[in-house]
């Protein structure tokens, strides 16, 4: 079986990706600076990713596949860290490629696109409106240019609205969970009318691993459901599923004018990958 390197292994998405890959029977090298909550079946590696070591590929276990999830301040979309760290990500990935990496998957985001109404596919123009989106989009453009004539395959995995594992997340669902635990009666909310592409983090992890270990479908791959749902409906469902007593205070916050009334991913590629996924979880 292939050896998979997962960077950011202890992060919100990373710990789920590590477990999924291990359940499929792969050898997994988990790279991070701490490993709290990471599946102990993985091989832990704390070699610094951004130190500029030319022998980094070998020191990281000479993996067949790298799933690059490491990213600082992912929930703070206008953090200065996004642009500050960009060149380090480029250097790190190029070092792996020069070392002999054959398959590279990088976590992308709908925020690369910016404002868009309707389905997003690989041809949708990108005009990011946050530092996070700008940095991710620049990394994607750099990798696509670098790997255009390379034997290394690129899977740019574009994610949308992730739910689940509220303990480790920073989404509205995590905030509602905290408010419920604090005994709050209401939670300030917008109109909730915007449509989003919601996906549970475990389902997302399965898509990430499935897309990363195959070589037939490359480039931008939306890891999503393709089924838009209003924020209000999804949060109300969440409250019912969790049996929470807290109520939404609709209209407490105005809808942001720069948020699309509805945007979601085109799942054509990921559906094809999942249909041909021959190494499913045990």
C-alpha cells in the first residue's frame, strides 16, 4: 500500500483524514508539531516543514502521496499570516516535488473564488475577497504552473462549508454548541437565507483520501455534496439533532452584503472518483 504523508495532522480536518487513510490500510506519516487526538496507528513526525531543508522529502519518509493540510489561522480569514506564510508553503511543496513526490493533494477553499452565485466548477473565475482566499488562490496558481509538465500529479481539493466535530472547529455550529453549554437561551443570528454546500468533516475526509490516492482525475476537484441548503435550515437541523434548547434570534445580525445568496460546488469529479473508489474504509 502507498505511504501517505498528512501535514497538519492534528488539525480540525487532519485528524479525520489520518484516521480515514489508516482505516483503508495505508501507511500514514502524520506531520505536525503536536499530536494530541491523532490516531496512534500513524507514524508521528515533527520534522519542521518550513525550515528549508533540501533533504526534507527523505526525512519525511519519502511518501508516495502528500496531503497538505497544514495552514495557520485557517479560521481567521484576514490574518496577516496567510500572505506571510505563502512563500514557505510554495518552497515546502517544491522541495517535496524535487525530492521525488509523485502525488500531491493540497487543501483548497471556496474562498479562492470570492463572490459567486450558483455552482462552482474548475472553470469558475477566481476573485478572492479575503487574505485567506488570496493566499490559497496564489498557491494553487503556483502549483498548477509548476506541475504542468511534471510527473507529479496535483489534486487541488476545494472545500466548502464543513460541519461536525464541533469541539475542534470554529464554525457557527461550534459557537452554538458553546452557547448551549453556557446555558444561553438564544443565539444571535442573521436571516439564515443564504444557501451553502454543507458537508460533515468525516465525509469530507473520505473524499480527500479517495481523491488523493487515485491518479485518473487531477487538477481542481470540488470535495463537496453539490446540494445547497439554507443556513437556517441546516442550523435548525443541527439543533434538532443535538436536542439543544437554545433558540436562534433571527435578524440580530444583518446579512453581509458581500455574501452570495447561494453558492455550492459542482461534485461531478468527486462523484466519479467515489464511484471508482476501490479501497474503501475497513
